[in-house]
C-alpha cells in the first residue's frame, strides 16, 4: 500500500518553486552534498556526478 509522505511533498514543492523562480542556490541546497549524487541525462554519455550536478543545475537555469 502506498502512503502519502508530507516530507516528500514538501521537498517536491520547494524544488518546483525554486525552478519556477530560478533560485539556483536553493536548488543546490536541496541536492545532496555527497559525491554519490548522480544525474543521468537524455544525451548519449550524459552522466554527471557530485559537484558537477549541483553546479549544472544552476547553469541550466541561466
């Protein structure tokens, strides 16, 4: 059975609002600070890790 999560809903809302208002520092702060952080993009070979993900989010919004 799936149960609603107030915590996940709150983080999702913060993420959406940060994107909407182009708050790149807030987006970076939502993401993990660990090197284990990964982003798999849609392009061939597009795999980001760690700081590259956090910095890439800011660059994406510009």
